[in-house]
C-alpha cells in the first residue's frame, strides 16, 4: 500500500509538470502573432520563463544525475525561479507607477518594497535547500522505490527542503504580499479617475480587470505551492513548481501584450501641431480667419464636427478632476500642392488641397 502511494505521488507530479509545459506551449502559440509584434518588450520574461521551465523539468525527468552532479545543479531551477519572479514584479511595479501618474513618493515606496521583498524571496528560496537524487520509480526493485537514497548511483535531481525548519514555503508569502500591494494601489488610483470620455472609461476598466485577474491567477498558484512546500513529503514539494513558472510567464506576457496593444491603437482622425515658418504664419492666419468666420456663421449645435461630439467631456469640468496621463494623437492625411517660388512671391492664395 505504501509503495503504491509513493508511485502514485511521483506519477501525479509528472503529469502536473507535463500539463504545465503543455499549457505554456499552448499559450505561446495563441500569443505568437502578438509575440512577433512586441518581441522586444516581452523578450526578457519570455526567454527567462522558458529557461526556468526547461531547467526545472530537465532535472526532474533526467535519470543520469549522480549525487555529485546534483550537488552542482540543484540550485539552477530555484535561481531562475527567483529571477523570473523579479522580472514579473518589475512589470507589475512599473504598471502601478504609471497608473499612479508617476508620483515620486509612490515610486520610491514601490522601489523600497521591491528591494525588501526580493531580499526575503532570495533568502527563503535558497536557505536550507538541499540536493536530492531519486530513482526512476522502477517497479523492478523489491524495496520501495522513489525514496531518497543517498548511495543510489543515478536518478533525477531536485532541490528539496528536508530540514527540521521548513523555510522554502515562506518564499511565496512576500510574492503574494507584493502582488496585493501593487494591485490595490493601482486599482484605487484607477477608481479615483474621472474619465472625460467613454473610451477612457473603458480603458480604465480594462486595466482594473487586468490587475485583478493577474492577482487571482497568480495567488491561486502561489497558495498551491505554499501548501505543497509546507509539507514534509519531499517527493511532492516541487509538484506545483512548474505551474508557478507557467502561470507567471502567461500572466506577465498578457499584461505586456495588453499594454502594447493599447499604445499601438490609432484614432482615425488626428490633429498634429507643428511649428511653421514666419512667412507661413501669415498665410495660415488668413486661412484660419476664413474658416473661423464660416464656423461662427453656422453656429448651430448640429454643425459641430464628429470629433468634437465624440471627445467632448460628458460631465462638467471640476478643478478636482483627474485625468490619465495618456496622449492621443489624431492624424489627417492631407496632400497640399504648393505653388513654386515665383508664384508664391506674387500671390498668397490658398494652397490647392487634393
């Protein structure tokens, strides 16, 4: 009975690791078009997440590690895990800082909290970690397999927390604390914004749902790993590690893609202000006066342009109103056929617009 439980535990861990790798590959295929468009912005979290998953699962599925080789390899996966978490927290911190309108005090507080918590994460991740070589759960042995056997020649290699005081589970507490603080700060600032148009209001709710979704999914993964690492069964301690790697990768990638897609959106009509020469100012002044006189002569509400109707404030302005730090640029493509220099010197007529 005990032998069957041990084999089932190891088999479950294998299935979990394979499922997490499959989920990561599936998400990568879904986001491949966006990956090509925004490659530079998310290359760091993308490459590091792949290396972390590969390093962790290579140590688990390999059957050629000796105790001496595992002594050199067992810290590779925990180190990459901590670095991946750091990059994910940087992404969330920069997002919160921008939502808070780049307030200097909030930026300093985020930086201090980040430095303090990553120190705790590194300590908990590496402290009391020991290398463990397990056999391949072969049923050909008479004794119970999949038990740690220090004198076994070859097997897989993982980092376990087998000390009297379990400390690896503490790694996930500062991770969840940082996520809670960042999502809370960003959500509070977003709820205090007074949007001046329906488009900005929709953008605010997209950002709120993004942050809450990020927190809920990562918290579920972190709680699972916290429970597993809080047990003394070293065979199942790292069963949910791959899930944490995959979820951190997917959610961080989603945030970057959503931010980049929001920045890449272009309005159909844009107005660009450029400095003009002194001679051109006189011409433009005359043209502007003609257009203004025509617009004032109409003066009816129905004569307003669609742009004014779409982007005018939906509520009266108030001195306490807050606006998002978002710059919208509207462009109109106009081809102007200017006359040559000789004609321009004798006539200042309006240019021909195609």
